[in-house]
C-alpha cells in the first residue's frame, strides 16, 4: 500500500507541475512594458522572435510592439462583442483571434504562403512568424522599410491594398495608434540593446529552453 500511495502522490505532483507549466506558458507576461522582462519570463520567446527576425528581416522590437498592440500578449484574445440595445452581448465585429488578431482568411493565406498548415494563432512562435511574414510582405508590396514601424502597423491594420490606397488618411485615431506602436518599438529597441547579449548567450548554450 505504501508503494501505491507513493506512486499516486508522485503522479499528482507531476500532474500539478504540468498544469502549472501549461498555465505559465499561456499567461501574458507579467511586465509587458519591458521586453527584457518578457524574454526572461517566457523562456522560448526570444529564440522564436529571433528566428522570425532572421527569416523575414523584420526587427524583433517592431514585431513585439505590433503583438502588444493587437492582443497585449493574450494568447486567445478576441475582439469584444458588440452590444445590442446598449447592454445585450451581440456578435463580435470580426473573426480576429490570438496573439496577432489575424482574421481567418489572412491566417489561411499565411499558411498557404509558408506551407505552415499546422500554425495556430494562439501559439507565440507561429504568431510572431506570421507578423514577420506580414511585415516582409508589406515591405515588398507597399515599399515600406523593415524598421518603419509606423507605416508597417498601418499596413497591418488596413491590409496591403488598403495601405496602397491610403485608406488610413481619414483615420486620425488609427494614425495615433500607429504612433504609439512606433514609440513602443523604439522603447523595446532600447531595452533589448541592454539585455540582448545575455539572451544570446542563453540561446547559444541552453539551446531550446
């Protein structure tokens, strides 16, 4: 009986730790305003962000600032429901979902373009790869510099066709948001410069973490 009890106790402990790890993996960073804190807390995120940067030539601070604006790093984020008669929950305004708040149709385009058919919007690695891919496409189709966060976010929000038609010109609120995203990218860039050497060493010596 003693051995069986020990086995059950060990199983419960392992289950608890597995659930705890799963919760930590999907919870938002505790300090989303500090990119160094984000990458220290979320052990795999720096590696996945650098892989997206190297693959798509999109700077990590720009991609992270866009993800912050879209979802605050909430893995299953959705647009808030509309209100009927001011208080009855109605339908959501779009099918945007996950870290990047990508629409179903845009996500399917990404999957086809990258052959990444198993990609999920609530997986950080897939989400930041999507943002890198989208920014790379914006750079090519809209003639935007890879480090021009302001215009990249406008293209991210309006779509490439909308950006080229300058649909954002009459949207003062959107241009204000884009300035905020750009300012956050600059802050992230300065912060990352102070800690990236240690993050690179961890990536090099610990491998997948």
